C-alpha cells in the first residue's frame, strides 16, 4: 500500500496523536501547544483535501482496518458525505488559530494544554464519526465528541457553565443510550455491525416492529444531538455560555453530527428499499423541522444576548437542514432538489455559524460585553470584524450574492416539487424572521453613535482577524460566480448515491 | 399536588413506551437459540478461526484486540477524554496547596487499616499485572487489570492521604503514562503501516511463522500493558482531582 | 408462537426495556441531580443487559478455546461490545460527578428546582 492509500485512517489518527501528545508537550513547554495543534490540523486538512478530490474523481474509498474484510472487521468508508471531515479539519484549524489569544486571555495557565487537548479530541471524534462505516464504531466516536464537548463548555469555570454542561450531558447521555439501544435491536435481527452489510441483512430480516423501534430510537438520539424542536432545550444555554471558539465548534460542527448520523441511518442502513417503513417517520420529521424553523427564529428575535441569538439561530437553521432531508424523494421521477439543498446547507451553515460565533467572540474579547444594547456603534470601532459579521448575517438570511441563498432556494424548490407548498411558505416565513432579527445587529452596530463603554475599543489582533477574514471571503466566493456551483456540483452525486440511483 | 399529577403523567407515558418496546421484544429472535442470525452470520468465523487469526485462545480478547481493535482504540480514547474532561472542570491537584479529607480529618486512621493496606497494595498490584498479561488465555485483560491497579491506588490514598500517594506518582511521570494507552495503540498500528499494511494489522508477512507469532504477541502485550497502566493511572488521577480539598 | 410465550422466552429483553423506562422516569421526575444520574446508570445497565442477552446461547460455554473439539460457545461479539460500553459509561459517570462537584462548590445545592433560581 502506498502512503496515500492510508489516508482514510490517517485523517483520524493525526489529530488523535496530537491529542495524546498535547498534555505531555503542555507540561514541558506550554507555549508550544497552539503551534502543535495548528501543525496537526494543517496536516489533517491537507489529507482531507486530497481525499475529497479522490472521492470526487473516482468514487467512495473503502479502507479495512486490520486487513479484515468488512463484516468481520471495521471498515472506514470515505464517501461524499465523509468529505465533511475535510471541512471539520479546516474549520478546526481556523478556530484553533483564533483561540490563541482567547486561551491566553481568558483561561488559567494550567488549563491551556487541556483546552487544546479537548479541541483535538472533539475534532477527532467528529472526523471519525463522519468517516466510519461501522455502526458501533460510530457510537464510540460519538461518545468521544460528546464527552469532550461537555467538558469544553465548562472549561472556563464560570458560574452557570457547569450547569449548562450538566444539562447537555444528561440529555446527551440519554441520546447516546438510545442510539446504543437502537444498535442492539438492529444487531439482534441482522447479526452484523457494518452499515452496508446491515442494509443487506435488513432487507431479508422479517422483523418490521424491531426495525421501526430501532429507527425511532436512532431518530430520537440523533435529534437530540442535532437539537430538533422538542429536544432542543439543552442547546441555547450550552452554546451561549461556552467560550466563543467552543461555541463555534459546537454550533458549526458538532450539531451537524446529528444530521450526518441521520443521513447514515436513513439512506445507508434503512435505505430506499424499506422506504415504506421510513415514510411516516419522514412525515413526523418534516413537521418537527418546520416547528424548529419557526420557533427557533421566533425566540432568536427576542434575545438581547448576542450569543444567545446566534444559538437560537442555529436551532432554526437545523430545521432547514432536516426539512430538506425529510423531503428526499424516493421515487425516481423527481429531482432531489431538497436533499441537495440540505446537504449543501450543512456545509454552508457550518461556515456561516463558525464565522458569526468567531466575530461574536472577537467582540466579546475586546469589549467584554455581550448584550446587543451595550454594543451600539461598535461597527465604527471594529470595522473589519463587523464587515465580516455583516457578510455572515447577509449569508445566513440568504440574500443572493452570498452562499446562503442557493441552498435555501433548493430546499424551497424541493418542497414545491414534492407538493408541500405549506413547508415552502414556512421556510420563507422563517427567512423573513431571521432577516428581522439580524437587521437588529446591523442596525445597532452601524447606525448608532458609540457609547462610553466602548470608546477605547480597538480592532482585534491579527491571529483573530485572519480566520474571520478567510471565512467571510469563503461566504462571498462560494455564493456567487463560477465558484458558487462548486459545493452543489460536489454534493449532487452524493445525493444521487444516497437515493440509490 | 401539581408535581404529583405530573409524575403520574410521566409514569403513564413511560408505561406506554414500554408497551411499544414489548411489541418489538415479542418479534425479536428467541433468546438462546443457536440458529439466530447473530450466531450464524458473522460470529462463526470468530469462533472457528479466532485462535489462529485472532491470536488468542480467549475469543473475546481476540475480538477486542484484533478483529475490532479499532473500537478498543476508540475506547481508550474515551477514557482519556474523560480524564481530560475532569481536569478541565476541576483542575489537577496541587501538592503544595491541596490536601485530602484523610489529611485534614481529626481522627487518625487505625493501625489495623494502615497495616493491612500496606501489606495488600503490592499484592493487589501483582494480581493486576497477572490479569493484564494473562488476558489472552483467561477472562481479564488491560481494562480489568487497570481498574484493579486504580482501585489499589485509591485504597492507598484513602488510608495515607493525597500527599503521600501523589509524591510517589509525580506529575512528570503521570502525564506521559496517562496517554500511554492511546500512544501504544497508535504505535503498534503504525508498525503495520510501516510495512505497507492497513492500520492495526498484527500478522506481518515476510517473516517466518514463529517470528510472525512473536511480533504479534509482542504487539499485543505492548497494547495490553499500555491499556493497563493508563487505565490505572487515569483512575488515580481522576480520584485525586475529585478528592482534593483546597487548604487556603 | 403466541405473543405471551415469546415474551416469556425473551424475558431478559422484557426486563431490560422495563429498566430502560424506569431509568428515564427517574431522570425526568427526580429533582436531585445525583438521583437523576442514577437513573441514567439504570438506563445504561438496561442496555448492557439487552446486548449481553443477544449473545446468550443455550448450554453455551464461555468463548475460551481450549481444545479442538467442537463445543457450543456463546456469542463473543456482544461481550466485546459491552466492555466498550462499560468503559464509556464509566467515563460519562466520572465527568458527570466532577461537574456535580463543581456545581455544588458554586451553588451549594444539587436540587434541580433550587438550581433554577441561580439562572
């Protein structure tokens, strides 16, 4: 085997090695933690980029850990969905660069190596979760990313963070257990743990009740991770109270794991063939998603805390993604607009939300204020940050020249095509609400006179500006012009493969 | 009263959930039937070829280390994550500043307890070493041995206090040992990668039969010892972080 | 086979699902965080019981091969999975306990109703 053939495993192992070595390096030379994390994530992103191109060129890559053929050993299956691992590594890199000043400024010195270790671990967990092709392995990686996520929320040690973290832990642990129980049910009727093998065995297994109960448990578990409407209670506190780089990781990347889990369950394991079995669940999911869109946007409108607002906006956007997933057409005559749109939105929302949380983090870093009413006229004091934030705001609303437009347009098209114009209307309504509350941010930032409290505020240091500017440029470039079609072109074959065409 | 009504409502919902579960349970394959799909699809290969392929008479060890070794690699990462998470929430103990309840307690530990613990701790650790090294032929293995080691260190701390114990395990020794399980897994996985084989392959072709077996056993033992040591030290570290009392 | 006799044979699963909902009930109704967490541990145990029961085989021996003669062994895979599951449960418990210690240091109570007042 050439070295490039080993890349599907190295993309998990490189950040894991970094995580294991980080406490040792931190004990020895505290200053080297951040450069080391940056180095490891740069290598990971390069590997991810190579794999993404390889998948695009010649289709999914299957890697057998320990040289055991799939049903017997663990398979790593790098397909178009798994290419999200590249996004995780890349955005992780940007977030780590951003965290340098945050960690030195806000954390106690002995917690700096712990912070970077946890960040590397949570990124490892997410990358593993997206690329693995084995259901139990997926559960193990889910635990890695969840546990490090809980700890990251409470790392600052401030009042209430422990409570937010505990709430997340309790709900998250229930969700992990229901996923594990689902795995147990499926294993008992299929006798295997490999996803593709399971799909084959599930077709011949005659146990519709067990399969439906397992599916319900999976959907419950992953909806908690993705924060769908009745199960979203943990998200606002956790995402708003966590340190800003951590909020960016949680909101931009971790909630997407729930979506990726659902994609694996619906389209890989249950698949097109037992569509009848899946359909009522899809209907319920669509309604849940619609409620999520509206309520998330509604609550976000009334928040004064800037990070709380972003957290509720995450809930609303997850609604869009799940709505798109639930409207995936299983009959072959229709074009899968909604599915393509929601898959692209997974990527776009990650980019926009990381950008917005990093901007919010930059503002809090300089001013120490997080209430919108205290931040009047901040646009004049921190022009670059706020310009980037405006781009993020325009993208998340979905105004044409930015990246947020295409995916929402596709989801709406899919809804119209599926004859569900009610959902299309709800989608538009949600977009208007989002527009209304983001206008509030822009209004306070630019059209008010600076108050006393922020009179001496300067622009943030370079290490914080670089990630923000890169992400803002990404939002613009991937939204319009020739590059605007790149994500859609990439995702389209993935959607077709998921639908078994 | 309102609370009570609420509780009854939850109870009814839970019982309904159970009823739904029972429909699935009634449809599941009968328990204990050798003809179940779980016993005929993947597992026969493990049972028939497990000894030569998996490299251990104890099939469970063979699965943990070999067939599904990558799960175990994730598992040791989970324990490592738990330790780092506990440290992120509570911070590591500081020998100069912190004491444990044993040290600030006005009642001295009795002579019987201290003598017994002093006498038993080395024996328990010896048993743990046996457990770790003997995992492939009998029930046991790295995690079990590590848990026993951790238990003995905790017993020692409970009798002699945090200061006396943690002086024996200095931070500069403990920190590398905590990550040793993850590193041992990665290192033995990389050996195969060096020979151009997939990660975590233990049978490396190109050598004689006996050398092959020897390499495989050596790799297994490295992993088992790594897991055992790391689990023990991680449990001790978690306990120290939780059990510390700041002196001020 | 009738519904009830199948339930009788699959007795372990019946108990396991019952424990699952008992755990969930505890988590939802008990105000004390430690009790909530015990509910979670009950749920964990119930899932482990279910998975181990899947591996059971009538008259099966522990899967340690000592001689070449053909013997009926129990299914070793669920046991291997459970080991991972237990380690995950221990890790979750450790993290949750440390969070509870921190909460108690900061707020002086572990009662969910009283903790709400701090928000």
